[in-house]
């Protein structure tokens, strides 16, 4: 994939992580995560999406992550059979010698992203979309079941799936619809029990005064969650609260439990209940709100009191 690294270096020279769309290099924000900013460069002749992940301190760390990223993509596509977009990982040192890391993907139709599609089609089609996502996830967990020395995880939120050949003017989801899986920047796989990624790096966006506590109490639990298909599915369902579609959740639970019983009986997955989905979302929402407030405090301390750069973009208020 051809990428203008010089343009990214210029972007890094002038980026304002508080107002990233007002920098010298004009960008449009496409999305964000706890540690990343996803954007396109306005006027770029290459239709690309850039995912900026500023968490690496050493070449050893970033090289390990590039290797893990490439391996994860091979595992998901060639071994599990998922459809993935064209993508690449690059890194470079900026003018201050800091490592800057980017995942670059072909830019996809934003209207075709799962969390947008669910607001454009009927409830019946949303149910079909979730079933299709579950069948894609089945490929991953079947692979882990076959491979004795390999365990593969996945973030199954509907926003990580994109509908292929989607027609926004006439949106249709049916059993023949094909999906792309797009969230491969966090390489979740273990070989002989050893984690491919250096998970502790993903605490870099946490306030320094919380990192030790988060590492001691939550890090392993959070990582393990993505290897547990049932918990990944609960997270998938619970996000419909955030997407302001709580009325469809009981219907999705019934359909997914039917899927567990009829299509993956050999996994012996316990049925999911509405009560545990509600409990999960309430806990997740509380943790997110507290974490974001702590990050705002941390940003204020670094920028206003210590006159230092704050590397991470913080989203505005999210309706939950």
C-alpha cells in the first residue's frame, strides 16, 4: 500500500490533539478508540483511513507490534477465512525522535459500517446482520478449537463489521450479505499461551496515576475477555444501549441464543440473559465515564501545569 510518509510527518509536526481537525494538515475524523484517532486527510488523492496509535517508546516495542499485526491479519484472513480490507502498518520517528505508529486501511463507505447500518434497515435486517456477524466470529472460535497451540480473540462490536457492496440508497441486509472485519490493529492471539501483543502498552493512554492500579486489577481481565466468545457477544449486544436501540436487545438475545443452541452446539455456550447484558452495560458505562474524566484531568495537568504535549485525542461527550 502506497503511503505518503512525508505527509504524515508534517501532520505530526502540527497536530493539535485537542482540536485535531484545525491543524495545518486538514483532516476529517472518522472514528476513535481509547488509544487511537481514525481520520482521513482532506484532499488526499489516496482514499485512505489513518489510525494513529501513539503508544510506543522503543523500536523493539513497535517492531514486535508490526509483526503481531501482520500475523493477526494472516490468521484472520488465511486461517479463519474472514474478509479484511487492504491495510498496512507503518512507523517512523518524528522530529523529536518519538516513534509514531499508524495503521492504514483503504477508506470504506462510512454508511456501510455496522453501527450506521443498524439505523438504516428494519429490525428484522438488524437481526440478520447480527447473525451474520456471529457466523463470522464462529470462524475465529472454530479456528481456536482446531489449533491446539493457537488461541485467537476478537472485538465483536458491530462497528467493527462493514457491509460489502452496500447501497445506501436502497439498503438491504439478507442471508447472502457479506461482511468485512476491520478492527485488526490490536492483534489478539496467543501461541502456546504467550500473548502476541504487549498488552501493557495499551495502558499508555491511561492517566499515569491510574496505570499501576489498572494493570494490577483490570488489564488481564480485559484482555481475557476478547478470547471468551460469550463475553464478546454480551459486549456486542450491550452496545445497542449506546446506539440508542435498547428496544431491539431482547430480540437479539433470543436470536443469538438460538444460534448458540442450533449452530454451535459443540461449544456448550450458556444462554445470555437480558439481566446480565444490562448489568454489563451499566458497569461498562460507569468505567468509561470515570476513565474519560480521569483522562481529562491528566490532559489538563500535562498541558496547563507542566506545559507538555498530550499525545491522545479525547472524544467529546458520547450519548450513552
